[in-house]
C-alpha cells in the first residue's frame, strides 16, 4: 500500500498508537524488510521518527511474531504444507508435491521408459487457440501431478555455440549458418512440421531500431525471398521454439514447442540424457480445459538472482519482450494491479529468504526449517514448483538437521516431511532405481521409524 497517498488519514506523530499501527501494517505487508527500508517508509508519514525508534519497534514486532509462532507450534503438531495427513508412508498419501505415486508414470528403470504411460494427443490434451493470441496446449481431462504429458525426440539439434548476439535480429542472422544446413537434411514431412511453428522474427522487425537497419534489411530479404513460407525462416523458427539440451545445445521438438510460457507454470520440460529425448510433465494437478504451460527460463538454485520467475511482473514482461519479441501475457502477468503487486512481494520474499538460508548457520534448526517452510508455501501459492529448487531446498533442510541445534523432539516430524520431499523430487527427476533415489528413500523410511518410536514413548 502507498503510505504517501494516505498521509491525510494518519494522525500526527504525537499519537503513538497510530505510529505503532503503521509499523504493524508495514510488518504484515512485508516482514522481510530491513530497518533501513522500514525507516524510509515510516518517515514519509512521521517526519520526526528516528532510525533507532524504527529499529527498536521492528525488533519488538519480530520478537512478538516469534513468540506467537512458538506458541502455535507447541499447541499443534506441524503439518505438511499441503495439509496431508499425519500417517507415514513413502509410497502413500504423504507425497505432497507431485502426487501419489509421484513418478511411476513411464519411469521403471534408469535406462528404459514405459512409453505406454505418456498421455495421448486428442484424448488427453489438444492444441487450440490460447488467450495469449496464439495456439496452446489444453487438458481434455484432469491430469495428475507427475504425469508425462509428452515425450518426444528432437527432429533437429544444434550446438549454438558462440552465435549468440546482443540482440535477437543479429542472433537470427548469425545462427543461419548453423541452423539451415540441419533444416535441409530433414525429410519433407519434418520440414513442413517445423515451418508450421511460430517465428518471432516479424515481432523484432517492428521496432528493431535504426542501429539494426542493415541487419533488418538482410532479414527482410530472407523473409521475402520465397524459399520458405511467408514471414518465416528456419533460423527464426528454430530460435523461437528450441529447448535447452545437453552441453549447450538446443533441440526442436515440434509438439513440445506448442506449450506456451507462464510465470506460474503447471508443467515443466526436461531433457532426459539416458534416453535422449525431451518430455513435459505436470508439476501440479491440471484441470480439464486448463491450459498447460511451462516456464521457458527455468530455475538455477546456484544462481537464484537470475531466476526470472522470482522477479517483478514488470521485469518479467520486459524480459519476455527482449527475448521473444512480445511482453508476457500469462495469467500471472495480466492480473489486476493489487493482485500482481502481492504476487511480486511473494516472489521477492522467496528470493530474500532463499538467499538468507546459508547465513542461518548460527541459528537453530526450527528457525531454519521455518524459513524453508515459508519458502515452500510461497512457491505453492505462486505456482513455482521448480523441481531443482525444491530438491535443493529439501537438501539444505536435511543438511541443517545434522548440524544445527534443536533438531529433535517435535522437529522430527519436520525432518521427515523434508526427507519425503527430497525423495519425491529425486524420484520425479531421475526415477526409483537411481542409486541416490534409493538413498533418499532409505533416509525417509529410517526417519519415519524414528518418529513412530518417539510417538509411542509419548
């Protein structure tokens, strides 16, 4: 909320109750702000406030919140973030992220896939017009979290190497020599399927700028040369629709290219290095008639600041414009201002809390786990169930349980929950028979036994 716009409704600073109420309001809106940030907001309405006054009030508010949290934790056993039951099973209803079972869909052994579990176009999903203005993929029935929606080999793979440029127009031109020879080797059917896909070249030509005049003229000659469908080139189509692959390569899979981007995706695409194909899997339940969307830019836990999904709505729209020629029009970006501002705060809180986790080494395990749980709940709220980030978060909590004070008693249930998450995400990504998946399962089973023994003693 804009404090400055409400100055006429705030009592003078001689009224301490209103001064305190303003702090409570700010704290509820964003508890992660530091004292300097709070001071900048408070001084807008109470000019005679000092930094020490603001800092002391903030400390009291945080102490009050901690006491409230401790009291709530003592009164009621912790529950999984999705409200799952208290009973324990590594194969039953306690799975919280990707369904029950989470990853039996097509994944029996690390080196083989049961393709019969992949959903079918026409029966389970279809391609039709999307509210974004282009074609999209929509569920024709309810799809469970964890299901394989598409598995597909790339018809064409290119090692793009150093052909990237500072702008998309230059990039399209520089990549022609790498992409067009591969296109010419495709059979006529695959060439036709490829050229049916969208080409963002025209979007970049609209406002390419005077500094790109020469490149624009060259691209227009390509587009108007008659060698390819009007308004398209193999280079433009490939760069519009390619998916990251192994060793800095990119692949074009025609069905997967139909999935639109969302800043709150309900699916994700991945490359399987064992089988050598790409697949799309649901990361949360998808309702009948709902569009199935992925996040084009993914998430890197080791470089969290570059995760576009955690940036503001305005930044995300601008980033999409620079990379795909159009501003993002996903459901998360077209919300009313009040809603997307709240979403921006949630995403910023995830970023701040995640960055602060390594700095909590001097705290206790309950404090560490509480921050991780807040991150998880906000990820669920915003629809940001990136498997790699969930896996890293669960790993961090399990590591903290072995090194920080207070990882006993009621925290045993919290440890079990995070070991289940780690096992489930590992299984989702790599299958049941992967060695580390079995280690994660064994850890969860052992922790489940410890919890059962502890509850019997009570």
